[in-house]
């Protein structure tokens, strides 16, 4: 994509990655992604805000081919999909300084072996003049690394937020015009990357609440020309009311756990709850994460394999434990053939949750009337906790 003007003297210079399907060898990208870089030209100085993932450095350099002098390269975040091209840029513009926080400076030296004399470190709230334009640096840590900052262009009221408010979405739209699609992509991005740090993100939201913002320009996904929409969405995800919903991931080998899952799902629905079932053999983990962002409860179903939970159920527990959603309660159910420590293992894998753990239901072999009655009691208890 060629450069695209946002306002006079401010351009999107990034690249669209239509084909990437996995991020960090971990996160599925069903809609690709983008690496957004922005050029801000002042009357005296020029700044590039963030670079791109190294495989795309040639495309960004081509976009910048008409820029004769580059004074500053702002590194809002040290992760390589934003900073990995810095060595090529510092070689191309030997006069340019990398502008970042002190913590980011250390990380960039460690990650990219950048020369120590090429940095200009800034403090929280510090400004940098480009002549007729002013950049203000706002420390927004843990969105999602500790060194992250956002850059505010005062005259145009534009917040360059890096990963904060981002979305993995490859699109030709410069702006977030399809809000329903953007909302889901941003919620997925928040759940997979930001949710473990929601308490600090809440503080960052307070920090920017009085900023006048005409645009929010993140490092992934489209630009928000209605910033209030994404800010409100983040406030809801961080601290808004939870939905009366249960996330129900399960795996079944020979049908016993599947029968228990079907019974529990029906019992929960009969009690007025919304249920999101996920067959872990085929489920998109990103969809599971979206459901976890504002769900009230988790019910995890598994058979017993070699005295412990099925590996897919264990993986799901590890994921939930790492993301630390705002669940009020959680439950474990499933089946076994001769014994094991399924409940103990899954409970330990969910140790980070602040949710109340309910009495598990583990049936021996094919579930019978007693097992279904126990699942009814589990549904009743979940509904009681959620409905308050």
C-alpha cells in the first residue's frame, strides 16, 4: 500500500499483512494484520512513529523514499513487529534519533543491539517540538509490555497508541468504518493480549480520559475516527458489568463427557443463562477468548486420560489461567474409567483465577441419573452465583 494522508503533514506509512495466520507462533490471525507506521512532518523536524515487522522493511523504506531527512523515530514499544526494522532505518538515516522511554531503550539494546548513542529518552508527559507541531509522550505501561508509551500530537489531537486499542485486521479501509467487525477484532485482540493486565489498563484509560482526541491511530488495524467507541469498549471490557453467560469448553473421546456437556448446557439455558460451548477439538481459541472477556462463569469438561485431564482440556485451562478473565465462578466436570487426578490437575492449572471453584462432577463411565442430577445442581449453583 502506498502512503495515505490522514491530515496535512501526517501520513499512514504502514504495510498490510494479508497472509499472516499466526502471531508469536501462538495467536491465530483469521483476518491477517497490519503494521502501522506514521510520518509526522513539522516545520523544522520530521518524525516517524513506529516501524514495521522486519520482513516488510523494504516496503516501508519504499514508502519513505521521498523523505530526505528523518530526525526522529519514535519507538512506542520494543516488540520486534514494531521495532525490528530500526537497524535498517538508523543505517538509512544516520542523523535520526530513536525516541523512547528509558526502559524501552534498554530493551531495544538487548533485542536489536542498537548503538547506545542513537537514543533520545523521554519522561512521562515530556514534549518534543517539530517546529509547528508538538509530540507529547504518555507512559501507558503493560499494553502489553512494561515499557510501552503512547504519543500524542497536540495540534491535531491525534493519539498514536501503539498496541493500545489495536486489532489484528488486514483491510483496505484506513478508518474503522465497519464497527461491528472492528469491535469483534478489537475484543479478540484485547482478550488475547491485554486482558491479563486489565487493572493497569484501567489506570491507563484514566490517564488519557481528559485528552481531546480526534483520532486514535494504533499500530495494528484501522484508525479510529470515532475514538469514543473504542475507549468505551475498553472501559466495558476492563470493568463493565459481566454478562449472564457461561463459557463451556469441552472435549470428549467416547461420548460420555459429550452427554454430560449436552445435559449441563440445557440445564443452564433453562435457568436463563447464555451458554457458549466450544468443542476443543475444532474450536478457534480466539473465539473462546472473546467469550471469556465478559463472561461470568467457566465450566470445563474433560474425560480422563492416563490419570489426568485430556491434553486439550489442560491446554484450555493453561490459556484461561494465563489470561485471568474476570470470572465469578468456575466448575470442572467430566468422566473417568478407573481413576486419576483430573480435578486436582485442572484446579492447579487454574490457580490464577480469582473465581470461586464449585464442587466438581466427575462420573465413572457412561453418565447415569446420579451424574445428571449432580450436573443439575451444578447448573443451579452457577445460576445462583451469576443471577445474584
